[in-house]
């Protein structure tokens, strides 16, 4: 299936590794030109070289801290200056610290607010005028299964990513007449460094080995395994494509049926 992404321009946040890098790679494989960003110039340069070498697509490596409003604006402008347009935005940010709801400090709440909510708000706000000018656009927010079924010891993620979902739903309604479609993806147990961190945390809290903690998680996933980053990225790439032309305002779980909620 031709996804209609050849020649399009995509910006992917937090793309030096994990889900962000997998999304950038997936988009580039479909012929999109991709801007990838990370806080570390060295890390994003290395990731961009890998994506460009594997796909032959044009890739722009950008460094910046998306917790800062002016940086979000700059990153989008640099992308448009390089490629002349912006068609796809993948909002992504690293997971906030683990911990009990009543133990989180004001500083931790504020940091998660800036990282996990406001980065999506600010990058979207900067990107939308360019999408309007192009006559269409796609925004895909990487959230968490915690927006449907709160995850233990992850209150900051549960709360702030749920806010992203409601922001996206509002945007989807407002921007549908402009053919700018906005959706969310909730990754379950995808085999990334973040999931290794969560498995380590579970092992400590449960007093078991990491292997036992992982086994317990696998038992809770009907499909019986963790996903690869590429499997997650495949769904993101579809939502970013011309083929997802009537899907907006949705939150789709990529979780092997681990979330039991029907909504």
C-alpha cells in the first residue's frame, strides 16, 4: 500500500532512540523527509545518520530542549527553513520519574508538565500554521496506556498524558475543517529502555528478580510478548499518512490487548 508519504516533511520529537527513532525511521522508509530532535546534538546526529543511511531519505538532526517555548518554535522554524513545509508532527517526550502520587514534589510536577504536556502543546501550536498553509496535516501524540488504565507508580505520566489526550481531542475538532488530523497512540510494553526501567522498578517494589518481574508483565499481555519499536512505529506511520484520511480525535492502544477497557 502506498501511504502517500513520499516527499512529505515530518518532525519527530525525542527521536534519538526508542519510539521516536523508530517513528523517524518508519517515516523515512516511506519516503518522507524527516527532522529529528533530541536534547543532545551528538545523540541526534548519530541517530539521523543511521536513518539516512538505511533509507536514503533526507534527514535533519536538530538539538533542543522541548521544555522551553522558544526552542519549540525554533525547531519547527528550522524544519520549515530546511524543507519548505511541514506535513507531519510526532509529539514525543521521555517518561517522567516514577513514584507514588503523594510523594511527587512540586518541582517534579512542574517538570512533567513542561516535558509531557506543554511540549506537545507548543510544538503543535508552532506546526499548525504551516499545516494550514499546506492544506493538510497530521499530528500524532505518543502517550501511554496509562491514559486508559492508570499505571502503578506512574502518576506523573498518567496525569499529564491524559491531559495531552484531551488537548488533542479539542484540536481534532477545531482543525478537522482544515484537514489537519490529530490522534494519540498509547504504547504498552514496547521493548525500549523505558520499559527496562519500569521492569527494574517493578522488580525492586515486588522483591523479585528482573526476570520474574518481566515474566509477570508478559502474563498480563494476551498476545504474550513485548512489541518491538518498529511494530509501534508502523501504526504511527499509518496515522501520519494520507491513508488515515478519516481518523481523527482518536486514542489507539498499541498494547497487545493488555488494557481491559472497552473505551
